[in-house]
C-alpha cells in the first residue's frame, strides 16, 4: 500500500532522473530486481499524484504531525486518526482563528484516509461555486462545471474536507448554499465523513448557512483551535 509518509523524505530522486543502471540491480544468481531507491521513488511519485488528485497543494505534501505544534486541538485530531476506522462516517468541524493549524490537521486526516485505501478530497466550496457560476455565462460548453458535476465531485469521496468555509460570501451566495445543502444531505445519507475547517464558530456557521443546512452534518464533533498565526511566524525570508 502506498503511504504518503514517503513524501517526508525530500531527498528522493525524481523518477525522470533514474537511468536503467539506477533502476535495475543484477544479483549473483543472474536475476534482476528493481533497486530500493527506485522503489522509494515510485512510492513517492504515486503518493504525490494521490495528493494532487485529492486537491492538496504542494506546501502540504511533506507535512507530518511531528513538524506541527502539539496543541490540545491537534492532539485530539491525532487521537481520532488512530481510531480512523471506528469514527468513519462521523463528521468534524475544525474551528479557530487564522493560521492556527486547522487545514494542516484536516490534511493529516486526508493522508490517513489515502493511506487506508479510501478516497478523499480537499475542496474550497466558495471557489467551486465561483467556477459553477462562471459556467452559467459560458453557453453550451461540455467541459464547463455544472452544479450536478460539482455535487458529484463532492459526494463521491469517502472523506470530504470543505476548507475555509464561510471565508467568502455566505448569505448572498445562493449557489454555495445550495451546493452545501445537497452535498451534506447526500453524504449524511451515505454515512460519509465530512470535515469542515472555518474561522467561524459553529454558531456563526449556523447563522451564515442556516440550521437546516448544518443539521445535515450529523453526527458531528467540533474542535476549536487556538494560538498564534503560524503563517506569519514562518514567513521569514523573501520580502
């Protein structure tokens, strides 16, 4: 089984840099086998593609829990990850201020899902809704993303992470609200795990999207992240 942990090792050589001599090892009995280094590179390449297909940006490919500040909220998430198979179908809201590690924690769950052979997707709902709305003015275009296509995209994975929910439009975003309701309804009926990260509290999310919509996120647990903005703390260099 491919593991995303392989990607932690930044020194793994890209596949395109391997020569035939690097790939194959000849043994004294005349048999040949692929080199351990090449096998590691294959696993890293496969894991990288899985993360890309799951919507995970490059900044998170090599991220591991040992690199993160062990806050109480993160410890709760890591405890849940150890019980992954027990809590499948249960939903999670990761709430807290800017840069407190909500998305990082959610991606650790996503990586666990991929490692266990499940499918997963990290999706910004606001951005997806913008894409759908742009398609309304595109006329007949078979490649445009429709509302049905967006719903299918978000209801198919075993684990869905709706990242930064409520960061953009809320009460005036009809497409976003409609997508959220229909997606949560289907995922709830099919007992699929949905994880939300947001700067809003649960009460604020209910106020923004309505109790009727958020009630579809059951059963659910809310974990609140606190602390300083890690993005600002790690923004040294460059400008």
